[in-house]
C-alpha cells in the first residue's frame, strides 16, 4: 500500500469468536473495508455471508490470491498463526495476527523474517494493551505527573475454563491453556506501561479442574523490568469468582448474572455430558450473528476488560485503576476520573495502528518483535513454573519512540 491509499481492504482468516468481536470494528471504521472471510467450516461462512454480505473463501490460499485484499486479520487457532502469517506475507498482504503470536520463539522468528522479506507490516494484535484504559494510563505514566512507575498489579478471574473448547485449546503443546491464550493481555499491557523491557520472570501455573487438568487454568507471575518496575499478574479461569463482579456491586451474590450457566457448564464438563464441538459451534455462530461473545461481556458501560482484569498502577506519588467509565487517578491532591469512550469496537485501535503505519508512516508499537517479546515472557512463565526459578529475558524491546 502506498501513502496515497486511504482504506484497509481486509480479509478475515478464521471466522470464530475472535473474528466475531473484530468485525464490528471493521464495519464501523470508514477507512476499513471488510472484503472477505475464510473458514474451513461452511456454516461459519454462511453466517458471515448473511451478516456482512462480503466474499467468502474456503481456503486461506484462495483468500490471499484475491487482489482486492491488502490486509488480513488472522484469527485461526494458535497452531495456524505461523503458517498463515508466512503464507499471507508471501502473497504481499499486511497482517494483523491474534495473540499469542505463535507457539514458540522459532515460529515467531520465521513470521518476522517472512514479513521483512516481503516488505509487509506484521502487527501482533488482539491484546488489551491497545485498550483506551491502558493507552491512557501509559500517557499518565509517561507524563511523569505521578512520579516514577514502581509497580503494577493485574488480577483477572473469568470462566475461560468452563467455555466449550476444542481439544487443542486444552493442550499446551498446541498453544492451549490460559498462559498462551490469556497472559498476553496482561503481559502486553504491563510491558507497554513500563516501557517494554522485562528483565526476569518468576511464574507458577495451576491446573486443578478434572477433567480439564491438561492445561493451566490459573497462573501467577512476578515480572521485574529493566527500569526497576515490578508487575504481579494473576489469572484464574475456573468461573467461580468473576473479576467483573468488582465493577458491578452486588453482582457476585447468589443471583449473579450467568451463575446458573456456569454451574451447569461445570457439571457437564465434570460428567462429560456436553457435546463440546456442537456447543462451541453454537456459541461461535451466535457470536457471529450478534457481534457479541456470550460470557465475555463487560459490565454495562464499564471500561473493565475481563481478560485483563483489575489493573492497578502504582507510582511514587499516586496510583491508577479502571473506573466504571474510564480511569481513576489517585494523587496527593485527591482523585480525578478520566472518562473514556471507544464506540467503534474493542479492536479499532489495532486497525488504526496499522492504518497509521501504512498511510502516515507512524511507528508500529505491536510489531513482530514486540509480539515475540511478549511471547517470550509467556513462555518463561510456564518454564519458571516447571523449573521453580527466575527466567532471564533475552529478546525484550522498548516501546518505540513515537508509538
Ligand atoms: N483478542 C481476543 O480477545 C481474542 C479472543 C478470542 C480468541 N482470540 C485468539 O483468536 C484465535 C482464535 O480463537 P477463537 O476463540 O476465535 O477460536 P475459534 O475456534 O472460535 O475460531 C477459530 C476459527 O478458525 C477456523 N479455522 C480453523 N482452521 C482454519 C484454517 N486452516 N483456515 C481457515 N479457518 C480455520 C475454525 O473453523 C474457527 O471458525 C486464537 O489465537 C485466540 O487466542 C483472541
């Protein structure tokens, strides 16, 4: 794409839950055209066609041969990210790939090489570091008004483990479990806030829900940054306590929304009485139709993002956290609230980022190297859990100037 171009013409690869959340942003943005989608499931293609009226393909090769498409958003299962990125780069498409970027660092290296070789942008998207909450907190940190950044805490609790899953989503060797799937939100966010460079990682994981004990449903980690800042990350995915309750007073009680469904799902998992493939497809197709993912909704009007969780940023002279409508900034002189709105959908910032890079030459934050550094931290968290020691980081990069 040249600097004269004014639209991203996008093909979506993998029309599942992630895609269902991304596509409303594409439709809402005048500088983005949703040109086509590809999936190996004909029912997903059918629903996509009915909802968006865009072209459909049954193979990524066919979609990438479409000259009307200059950009692909890759939202296939984790094991496909590497081959799909390499294929799309080879056909000259700019790429946004969902988190986690890849299963291992060797894959990530090959993806970066392919993008460089073919002169296309590779953006590692889909993480909550793009959210208005995190970006605005970053501005406050950089402004220095609260003094030096000292520590960050993210604490999330969701029902990730109770949702219908394919076998690969519960197999760590295929990128399954909450470290691969959910830690990138927290890691990417604290890296952005602290400038990017993690020095060492100590992590623990837990997998205690039979029969879903094949992949972590819990993790906790302590990250030390080069600049001395610390981050504590916690994620629990067993769906008893939901962190979103913290933003809706009273929502954790016996009549909590979704509680009956979570109890039922847990029972079905334990007794093996749910058809996982059918339940997953039903949930996915419903998400495509409505543009909303069941069970992933934030409390009404809140800036709370359940997969990031409660984020508390502690500086020398103040702290920040999400408020119901933005962020609270606590300082020596009192508390202020910054109101935040993003009406175009949660994924609009990634599309803006790619657009600004292609059209205005702005530096990309979520580059391949940035994504690789986040993946390195997630992999180290799991390695540390196994080896019971700190893991030193080798591939960290700083937030680029101007990003
Ligand atoms: N950013 C987020 O908030 C977010 C949310 C959910 C998932 N994700 C990420 O998105 C990716 C997909 O997750 P999901 O939950 O949407 O999964 P999903 O199973 O709901 O969707 C994946 C889709 O890809 C299709 N697919 C599989 N192989 C394919 C192939 N070779 N070619 C074309 N289509 C193919 C499947 O049929 C399915 O429709 C994962 O990497 C996940 O980590 C991100």
